[in-house]
C-alpha cells in the first residue's frame, strides 16, 4: 500500500454513509465513537453519500436520530449537487426524472422543468427508483435516442442493506444505456469530480489535507484517489478483504472497521502531545 500522511495532518475527514457509518437504521461498529473522537479533536467532518433517496436535511435528521451529530451543511449527496450541475451545464433543462421524491423536490426548488414527453426532454436523470417499470425504461430510452442526455446520480449497481443488497441507480442506468445504445453523459456522484469540486470550493483545502473513508473501491476510494485525497477502505460494507488485496484501485489504508482509524489517530495524536 502507498503511504498515507500522518493522520494528525488531516483537516477534513469525509465519510461515506451506507456500509461505512450505518446499514439502514443500524450504526456500524465504532461509528459513533469515531465521530465523537474526531469532534473532540476539532476535526472537520463531511458525510458524502451516493444515495439519491434523501435530501441533505433528511440525511442529517437520520444521522442525528442514530446519535451521529450532523448538520445539513455537513452532508453531500448527488441530490444536493443537481441544481449546480444543471446551472453549469445546461441553460434551460427539461428533465425526465427516474428517481424518488427527494430528487423531484430538489429540481422543483431550483425551478427546473420536469417532463415525461420524449420530444421535450433534454436530460434523463436517473437515481434509485423502486417503482422503475418497462414504461419508464421505454420512455427514457426513446428520449435518449432523440438526443436527451442520460445523467446518472450515482453508478452503484447495488446498495448494501442489513439483510443483503438491493439494485441501485447503476443498474437502471445500464438498462437505459442498453435500450438506447447510448452511454450516460455524466455521473454526478462518486467517483466523478463533481463532489470534489464542491468540497474544494467550500473548504479551500488541498486534497492532501482530506481523508476519504468508505467501503467501496470503485466509488469511494476511486473518488478520493482521483481528487488527490488520502483514502481509507473499511471492510464493513460491500468490499471483502480478498477484493481489497486484489485490485488496481489502491487505498492508502485498509481497516477492518472504524476502530482502527480511531486507534491510529489516537496514537499519532498522543505522540505529538
């Protein structure tokens, strides 16, 4: 493994949520203790999730309910980046949404036009949609074939749950790509550059002062690596120890759980006091 900087030099700790902090409504081991420890050290914490089913406010409320202190301003989701994405990359978007109500609510707040007419659609925006149907697939593929841009909120093929996994946005994106024979134009969530652009603009920190902690190699770790951040993989989610050792996506650290992050930071902190 490549060498990480001394953890005491890290100013911003960025945590993935599902598979790293919690699974559904259950905290993962040492999540609460680790966040409390970082708060005592006055470290800045962000929560960066690829989930497209909740707004920032809803994610913060859920974390606080599970004893993880968080403000909505500490949360970054693909949903929260939608408005800035369309302001930057499209003058007058008319969007077909294949996702949950949180996405539609965010677009409505930004006064972005929603439509299901394939002749009007400029963008097909895809997140996790538990009501995905053949009709939606057909309409989305038709719109993309007519020139609409296919935009994914995240590329994750599945989402970890307490009792297994469920299909996520990446599965639906692949279905539309297959039906239209056209690849997605952009992905808003990890591992794309859009969350990193937001973080750097908000904090004015260099990547070397940030640590991305997550359970997925192809989203969390790849995102951090692409952004020049330090990275730590935890084996509490979808990635196994064997997968972690046999990959070309190399994290700076591999932890069994968050207790090892806390222990390493504790030892390094004591060494300079």
